[in-house]
C-alpha cells in the first residue's frame, strides 16, 4: 500500500459524502434503511424486530421523501437547502425509527405483550431488582444452576455493574416508562447532545471550513442514531447505545482538549460494558502524548473500579461467574451470540478452533498494542480510527459475537472526521511518558 492510499480513501469518502451537498448520501441512507426495515418487518424471526420494522419503515420512507424534496429545491435554489434542513430530517428519522418504536413496544409490553422486548432488557431489569434487594446485580453459579434449564441464560448478567442502574426504575415501579429501553434512550440522547454541543463550541480547525466540520458532525450523529443497526438495537434491546454514546462523547471531549472529562465519560461507559475498555486504553495513550495520561486514566480506570467494588465485596464469586466465566464460554450455558464472523466459524468448524480463534484475537490485540506504542495517536480523530478498526478486528475474530456489535466500529469510524479540531499541541514523547519509545524514534 502506498503512502498516498489513506489520503486517496479520505478523498473518495469526501467526494461521496459531499455529493449534492450531502443529500445524495442522505438519500441512499434513508432509502436503503426503509427497504431494510420493510424486509425486517416481513421476514424476521424475532418478533421485537418485526415490530420495529413495521414502524421504522414508515419513518425511513418519509425521510426519503423529504430528502427528495430537498434535492428538487436545491436544483432550483441551493441556498434554500442547507445543514439545518438536513439536521431536521435526521431528528425526525431518529424519533420515528428509534424513539417511537421504543415507546410503542414499551407500552405494548406494559399492557401484557410478552414478545416486545429482547432478552437483554429483561436481564438488565432483573439486575436492577437484585441490586436494590441484595446489593449486587449478579446471581451466583449455584443460584443460576437452581433455575429451570430454560431460564438459566437469563440468570446471567454479562455486563459491568453500572448497567444495572438502567434497571432500577423497573425495580421501583412496573409501568411502561420504567422499561429499561426508555432509560437507554434517555442516556443515549443526553450523551450525544453533550457531544454535539462540545464539538460545536470548539474552535474551527485553523484555516478550516466550519460548514464542512458541521456536515461531518451531522454524518457522525446519523451513524450513531438513524443507521438501522443503531435504531433497531435501541428499539429492541438498547444496552449498547448509551455505551456507544458515552464513548463518542469521550472522543468529542478529547477533541476539545478536555482530557479529564474525556476520561470520566469513557469511564462511565466502561462501568456499563467491557466494550468501552479498549477505547479507554486508546484515550489514555492519547493523553500520554499531552502529558495528561494520569488525568484520563483517573476517570477511565477509576470509575469502572469504583463500580466493581460493591459487587466484589457482596459476592466475589457471582461477579466472576457473570463477567468472566460466562463471556469466556465457561458458564453453565453458552452465549447465544453466534453470528457467522470468521472467529465464530473457526471456533466451530476446526479442531481446537476456539483456541485458534482466541490466539488470532490475541495476535490482533498485540498488533494494536505495538501500533499504540510505536505511533501513539496524537489527535482524537486518530484515536477514533484506531478504536474503530481495532474493534472491527476484535468483533470479526471473537468466537462468540453478534452482528449488532458492528454498530461500535461503524459509528466510531464515521465519527472520526467530526473530531478534527485544533487540540493543544502535543508534547514531545519521552521514554518516561511513553515506555518503550526511544528519543531517536
């Protein structure tokens, strides 16, 4: 690959992204999404997914028609169609394809429908009840073994302790607005709003085009909201969306030159789910290039540790069973996360395949670690790209994974162009700040 290859890719993406003032890609996004939602509504074997598709298809279709109108108006007078109109359509699309299905399914579930939530919603709500009653969201191995065989999977809570907070409202009141998805949506909206405000308040890139930066920010928000993989996940399960939104907020704060707050944001995400921990590691390395590694690490490591302490003190074995043994395939039941990615295919089709897949995953992790040590990311945008490609490799190689996990790398990679802001100049790396990196490098 030549040195100009990354530049060529950026130019190709910019050409596609800016065609017809960004409306061409908007049209493709909403029209393809409408088709996907319609197919989901008619063919999915998962009833919550079918219910999402029936509502979301209409929302995407109306958004598609709105973009077509904008294209017609733009041909006559380009000044009449700008970013505010595109933001309005994006907001409408998110409300109708994600938030409305969340409320619809929550109300139907409260009225007695038992097929209006995926298993993770029930797991998080039960974790909230256990946290309130027993001080820990986790059941021990013996308690899980005592459950009927068909319920043992739901006895596991393979999340960090903070995720149980979204289940607390249901532990207090049993009604539609205490559905965990409602609070996932609230947390996601708040984190994304803070990320947008943070980037909008940051100065424009020196010599840069503020309009182009705002357009990149809009595209990043679309990737985290109206992209079907995100809208569907929020409406039917939802636990990944607040984690993703907090990670995007952390990167936005890094781009704005606020390393301490970036660490707090990614630390909150890490207190919810392990997927945020690699992003925390990359941001700590980014902080080291600015003599702010300790400030990032204080929140990025401190908050997850603080969240783990109560569960560790109440029942250490239950914590280990849920957050370590079960995800590693050593629980009483196996995870249903079995999307046909390379890691899963290797693990199931080859003798000793699980060990081979695990070894490949370790090799990929080691390669990323070497990349971070030799060329630490100097900007938030570079950090987002490393996180995006790294998680993409991890998801592809994990023996047990879900197609829905792709929302993380997709959103991170599209978010990266929105992070180009004039951050404070990095300090010169030294051996004491970057172990393993020599001054002659």
